[in-house]
């Protein structure tokens, strides 16, 4: 399996939002994503580059979805997307999947400027 690991930082106040975010490389890892996971910690997430739509088919837990544009600004947040649903954001270039409740807990909102630090 090939993944790159990132921290996601709120660039406006340098607050680390997520410390253990994986970006899958290759078709199989991207297709697998978080399938099969029954738990996701508050620090974890999955980052998909060149992605403006996700599906929750086969997922076992709801997720918060953050769509990010090419300037690394949040375009759209979806709280608690349930299994067997999908979401799209036409302006997004990057999609971040995080544990349910993260958007509210971290105060993530449209327009927030994010930084991706490769670990």
C-alpha cells in the first residue's frame, strides 16, 4: 500500500486541525479509501487530490466531508454524511474525509484557508 501522510493546518491561525491524514496513491488505494473502517479518531482522515466527488457506498460509519479548491480554501462542508450516500462540489479539487463531528468541533467553514504539511 502506498500512502502519503499529512497534517492539515488552518493557515489563518496555524492551528493543526488533523495530524494523521493519509493521501492514497494509485487507483486501488484511492478506490478503497476508508472502506472497512469501523472507527476513525479525531486526528485521522483521508485526503483525495484531484477529487470533487465522493461516495459512501459500503461505508460503515458517517463522515464529515470537506471540499477544498485549488487555492486550498474550503469550498463546502458536509457534516455527518451517512453510509450509502454521495456528495459533489463542482469547484473542489481536493476532498478531505474526517470523523463525524470534526467540522463543528474544529470550526471548519467555507473560505477557511488550509495548508497541507507532508510528514
